[in-house]
């Protein structure tokens, strides 16, 4: 395991609060974003994700005030997604203090946006997120979903990841709709398929419930381990997770 592994808590935002759902629905409150961000920095998180989960479906931009407030107290790189649909909206989020932006639905609808963002900000500032769900009729067995996991696209998830990878993106973030919030384990086949066909780092997202799940994701090829519920509700704390992974000879940051 020579690749260095990062731990990335994810703050899903709705109406200015951190929330967490199961399978993208059944949302419950998980706290204040600034307090959560401060706590994760103190706990040894390597990166932070902030996702405005209803921005796209509500057809609005990311809440910049929240990004600014979190940026003021965050000592680790943080990625902001949700409501980023062009170069201007991405620039506004970066100016508000985010280190990177993540785009999903807009990138799928108009892939040239990825190219434009890479040209404007450099590839290291751009992450492409892909919501996926199981669909046996797809070549890889997974279909791309957009609009916060609400809209099936008929496109194969692994093929789309390969196309995204061709733009020189350093990080691809696939989230399993089936795994989201279920705490039954990451969707390992989709991580494996993307990790083996893309040069980008693959984020494991959706389904972490116990420490073994994080190790499974590393074995499948993920280099960034994202989770929300288990961290928010202290089912697993980051220091003990890092210690557990190091004991298994995983090179954790």
C-alpha cells in the first residue's frame, strides 16, 4: 500500500445546516457547519467536503456565506460542491475560500465545462463527482444519476468516469446511491472498476459503517476515504480510524 490515504469527512448542507440522509432521502440534522468543520480539523481529518445537496435541484448557486464562514475556521483543504454549473459559479466558490470545487450534474450535462474549469483554475482545483446506482443493463452494472441522485441518465458510470479522467482531473468522487447513509459498506465493485481504469484518485463515498469498510475501500483502490454519518454521530472517530488503518499497514496521512 504505497499510496497515501486521506480521510475526508463530508458535510452535506441543507438550509444552512449539516444534514445526513439515507439513500439521498430521510434527512436529519447533524449540526452547525462551522462547528463541524472546526471539530474535524481538530480531530485530524486530512480534507473536508462541503456539499450543498439541494442547490442543483433548487436551481441556485452554492451558499457562499457558509463557504466563507467555514473557510475562516478550516485548516485543511476543503472541496465545495452543489450549485456549481459554470466557470463563474466555480470562481465565486473559490474566491469565498474553498480550495477546490466539485461538479456533478452540470459536468454531465455539458462536459466542456470540465475542460473550461481545468483551463481557468488548473486541474488540481477541480473534482468531478458521479452519483451512481446499480443497473444490471449497463456494461459496468452502474448507471450515472444527476440532480442529487434523482435523475437517471442512461449512461454507464465507469464509461463516464473514463471520459472525465481524460480531461486530466486528479480526483473523481463516485457516490453509491444504494450505499449512501446505509452503513453497510462502500460499493466496492464501482471503486475497483474506476480505480483500475482511471489515473485519477478515486474517492470512496457512500456506505461506511465500521472501520473494516474503510480498509475494504483501500483494498479496492480508493485513496480518499469519505464518510459522513459515522463521523457526525461519533460511531467512528478519526484518530481511532487512522490508528486502525496504520495497524493494517495502510499509509495514512
